[in-house]
């Protein structure tokens, strides 16, 4: 009887210790980052989304757990779940928006929170439909302007990339401006020439403006480049798009 009681007590004591270990914010953040580094594997991409959420719950003051979680939501919805329905993508992106907003609330001067909030507004809008989401354009501009003031080099000179893409995607009556789009994208490309997505976007805008030779130049660079380690998991999604467009232009 004494042995059973002692064993039971030890088991009961072990439960809160195990729960505490599982909720260790630093450990969860490390695991989330490891999963995100392997995000080219769908299961790892989903694990990163979940682990960053757990890390944020374990540490209510963790700015990193929130903005990195927002980033993970972007990759998961935009690449891993590329073939998902628009409603499914919107749910993923809304999760990311909520995380990015929480990051900005914690660190108003943190450039990463502003950047991913603006990016997620953009992809949420694309999933919703461009005409239904035009009201979000001022919010995207606001977040990218904050990034340009805080650190224009964030995420491979991402603010100019986002603004350039937005100016290309907007309907004409809402301010499409391919010349300004090119200016932003060239600035982003010159600041971070190894970002394949920037070059793809620039090629598409060049094509729209009838600048075939310049478009081909950018597409060839994407096809030939050795992926930058920072964005290597994205490259298998970007390169085929560049190859397909290059084939059309040839």
C-alpha cells in the first residue's frame, strides 16, 4: 500500500513538471525556428505555425514568437497551401494578421511586425479578391511606409518589393502605376539582388510595359541563380514561374 501511494505521489508530481517543460518559451521558440528552417516540407511548415503559436502563448511578451509566427503563416498559406481554397487561405492569413498586430502592439518600433502585417494584408486581399479588398490598400501603404522609416532593408528590401507589387496589381482606376512599380522593384532588387521574388515581380512589370528584353534579363537571372539560403525554401515555387514566363517571352 505504501509503495502504491509513493508511486502515485511521484506520478502526480511529474505531471506539472512535464507540463512546465512543454511550455518552456525558449524551447518552444527554438523548436519553432527549427521547423520553419525546414519549411519546404509541408509538415514542418504546419509545425512551425503551431509551435510559434505555442511559444507566444507560453510567453505573452514575446515579440519574436508573434512576428515569426506571422511570417510562418504567410509561407504556409502562400506556398505550402497554394492549392487551398480562398476561404482556407484567408483563415491562415487572418491568423497571421492577428499575430502581426500583436507583435506591433508589443513593439511599435519593431520593423518585422509592421512588415509582415503589411504583407499579410496583401495576400489576404488577394485571396479575398482584389475588388473586395481595395479598402486594405491604405493599411498596406501605412505598414510599408513605417518599414521604410524604420529599416528599408528588412526581408531583402521587402518594403519596396511590396509597394512595387501592389502598384502593379492595383486596378487602373485605383492607382495602378507600372512606372512607380518599376522604381520600387529596381530599388529592392539593387538592395538585395539575390531575392528571386523581387526579380520575378520586376520581370512581370517590365512585360506589362512592353520591355521584353529587360523582363527576359530578370527571368534568366532567376532561373540561373543559386538560391539565397534565406529564401531557399521559396525558390522551388518561384523558379517554375520564371521559367514559364521566360518560355512565353521567347
